[in-house]
C-alpha cells in the first residue's frame, strides 16, 4: 500500500481556488499557486502546480494573468 506524502488533495484544492477565482477574475497564476501552497503545504514545483491549475481552469473557461509573461494563461 502506497502512502501519499501530501495529506491534502491538491486537485480538490485547485477546484476550491477556481471557485473563488470566479468571484475575482483578475487573480494571477502566481497568486493562485501561493494560495495552494498556503492551504495545502505542498512542496510540488511551481511548474507542476501551474500545469494542474491551467488544465482544470481550461475546463471551466477560466484564464489567469501570468505575471511572468505578457499573455494570459
């Protein structure tokens, strides 16, 4: 039996953040990642979290402003 090193479900936490983003559509990707880290204590890389957020957001039609580029993600 494998033990999950992260006690929180990151994917479910992303869903919660996306629910909140619907109320604040100008949230940046970096802010969303920071929210996930604060809530879950995850040690996943920013790139991994960004990928997960981007995939789940695309299904919902949510776009984030990426502070590191001139285009929205």
